[in-house]
């Protein structure tokens, strides 16, 4: 409906009247007094433009609302109106509009940190990496001295999503140039951020050089050593010397514990154990070190030492319980129970698990699963099945575990019934589809149905190597050796598991590629010599290993 001029003016008067009763939306809270430009008067025309802009937004016209509010921001030089214009453009997913508003805001208020940060973030969001240099320089320069290191530390996060990582690293280097020359904590921080940017760009040599120069700038700074630890985790040989050099300058145990975690990831368990022993001698009240040490000793079969370390952890953690220590206590008690079970004291082991606190449903489920795992490890299939039958209720995870135990008991009809119950309850529970499909394939029955179930599981988890293994196995049962080989080779490449090795080896054996089969089986034996599937395969085919 077209309004007459008189009615338009009446509407305008009503809006102005309403505005005069409302709290103004303008202000300059984010800028310093010295930076305030001269404001134009807040005239009725300007108030009308603001209100009309907001009305357009409410009526589903974001473009019109944005234009009106940005124009009002420029006329008033008001930071909140600039902020509102940026917000509107972002909500409308208009990168160009957001960039236009942020540029105008930053130009009007050159020392406003939020204006500059918005401009930087929007430039990176629209992948204009080259344009981000000046805002990045300003981002660092505008930060107060007390916040400058933290601001520099955030640079890799700002650029995490840009596509041209190499260009991003070059931009960061230019912005950080004034700080890289400083032989102090800020210089070390700058080299660390630049090193992370280089590492993201796959410039390992450049990242290593940054770690070296960061340590040279400040030998006590943690950043360069953490960067070196990351490089060590990526198996860069020269990085370890930097790590060891940096550790000598650290007073606390935090960095040493980070070193331990990398050693464990690299499967250098003996060195990790030695490091932990040194840490516990230096800081005997560091509970987490005792927990990790006890867990490592447990895995290496050092039962007596593991029990002593875990008991020490329990003693320390119970003195000052926290959410983290509660989880650790559960883990420690589970390990101690496993140690008792190894000694033939299964009853005492189960009783120890019963003593683990369980204050909510998740903790109760965790405790039940810990006891089930203990029973499984000692081949107490029926006891584990009965325990789950008593506690599963409607929980899909516990019902699934119960189905796996039914298979161990050769109660295959019960297993299928339980798995179908899981699927009915949670149609996206892909492990249930896979388990049922693999069970049918392994028994060489209802093979087309088995394949359908496994393919269904893959729709939910297309990169799962164990489901890919199942698909390869059902193709083998169907006689499709080419397809079976393709799937099983992919699964084994993604996960060199002993059970997958058993299946892949059998297909290769069937294809008369005995040497390749023997190689895969030997690899599987090295990984898990007691794997049931692999052992059954070797006993049945009797290869000369």
C-alpha cells in the first residue's frame, strides 16, 4: 500500500516520539578519549534513519537495514552503530557487506582494537590473506604491553582456516618482523608463532629454524620447546636436541610431562618410564606422574612396580579430589584390579572395581564396563554376559557389549536378537550393523543380507577400517576375490590390525600370492601374536611361517 506524504510524515513523527522515550543506542565505550572524532549532532533525521533501518531488519529486509545503519554510523561516527552494521552483514552472510562496514569502522576509529580485529577476522574469513597484513600489524601494535605476547600467540589460530598456508606464514613473518629481533620473551613468542605457521604450511625446516631462534631469544621460554616437542612428535630428528636443551631450563615438571606424552606417542616406553621416574623423584607429590608411570609399568608387565605407583597416585589424589582426579582414580583402581586378577585374585579385583565411586549414570556405566573388560580379559564370558544382562537396561552401548559376549558363548541367535534391539533403538548405531553383518559373513550364511548390513554401516562411518575389513570379508565369502582384495588392502593400509592381517593374508593365499600372504601374517603376529582370528587362520591353513 502506498502511503501519502502526509501519512509518511505522521509515521516519522511517531517513530521520533518513540525514540525520544527509549535509551539511545549510540556511544563510544570502545574508543579512547584522545581518539574520539567530532560527532555530528544526533538529529531527528539520524534517529529516524536508525529506527527505519531496524524496522527493515524486522521485516526481513537485511540489505536495506544494513545500508541505513551503516549510513547512520558514518554520519554519527558511532562505534556501536558500526558494530551493529557489521553484525547485520555477518548474520546475513554477506562477506562483502561485513568487510565494507569493518573497513569504514576501522578508518573512522583507527585505534579501536575491536574495529581492527573485526576487519582482520573478516578478511581471513573471505580468504583475502594478502589484505590482512596491515590489520595484523595493527592488532599486535594496539595490544597493551601486558597482552602483547598473548596476542602474538593467537596468530596461528587466526589463520588456521585459510587455504594458502604458505602465504599466511609470509604475512605473519612480515607482521612479526619488529619482534623477531628481540632477545627476550616477546622475541621467543614471535618465533614460536611463526614456527607454528610454517609447520601448518608443511615447512618443517622453517619451523625447526624458528624453534632454534626462539630458544636463542629466551632460553627459559616454554613456547619454542613446545614447538620442538611438536616437531619431535612428527619424527623430526633434530627437534629432540632442542627439547632436551629446553627442558634443562624449566623449573617445574609441566614441560617434562609433555615430553613424556610425546615419548609414549612414539612408543618409546622405556625412555618415557625413565623420564617419569626422574619426575617423581624431583616432584614426589605430582599425582599425574605417578598415574602415567603406573599405567606404563602395568602395560610392560612390571606388576609390583605398577601397584606401588598406582597406590601412590590413589593416596595423593584422594587428598585433594577434583574432577580430573576422579577420572584418574577410576583409571588407577581399574589398573589395580587388573593386577589382582593377574595374580588369580579375580574376586578381590571385582570388589575393588565395585568400590569405584559412581555418582551418575555415566559413571555407573563406566564402572560396569570396567568390570566387564576385566572378566573378558580372563575369558569369563558367562559372568560378563550375566553382569551386562543385570545392568544394561535400555543402554545401547551395554546391550551391544552383551551381544558381543553372546557371540563368545556361541549363542548366535541371542547375539542377533540383541543387535537388532540396538538397531531398533538407535538406527544410526553403525557398529551393530557391522557386527551382525560380519557374524553372518563369518559363518558363511545369508551373505547378501550380511553385505547389506555392512554397507549400511559404511554409510555412517565410511572411513572405518574395521567396517571396510568386514566388507572385504563378505566379498571373499561371496567369491569376489578382486573386490575382497581391494577392500582388505585399504583396511590394512588404514589400520595394520592383526585381525585385518588374518583376512588379507587369507585372500592373498587364495589368490596364490603366498609370499605376500606370509609377509602380512608375520606383520600381524608381530603386532598381536595371540590374536584369536589370526591364530585360527594359521592353524587352519598351516602356512610355513
